[in-house]
């Protein structure tokens, strides 16, 4: 194997997230059966329910509760975000879908 081939092989290994000798090239994410979260502020709890929290007043976490579905949890986050931040809220769903919540 010439020097150029070794360099290319090493770069491919690094780009693929290569591991130390003796370990497989699969990443940790490939070995987990947990679904990836799709929504801001939402995480899957060990119980199988979806938990929600929001950061308020700088770095303070506010726990919003657990929900049966990921979408319910995302909407709870959105409502809290709108209440804390008004029309500057970053939401998971379009802000227009929350017309019944008063904005600042």
C-alpha cells in the first residue's frame, strides 16, 4: 500500500467516525432502539412517556410535565414558550396554530 492510499484510507476511517482497533465502525446511535427526538424541549423518559421542559429567565429549567405522545408534549412546550416569550417564541409548530393564546 503506498503513502497516498494510507492517507485516503485513514481519512475515510475518520470521516466515518472510526473507532480504535478491534471495535466496530458502527456508532452508538445505531445500537440504541430509542427514537430520536423531533421537537424542541421534548425528551423520551424511561417510562416511555414524553417529558417537557423549557429554559426560562436565563438558565433556569421549568418542568412542564409528561405526556403520552410526542406531539402533545411539543404543543405543551409551544404554549409555555408563547407565554414566556410572546411573539418572539420559538415553537415546534407554526405560531398561527396558537391563535387562542394571547401574545405580548
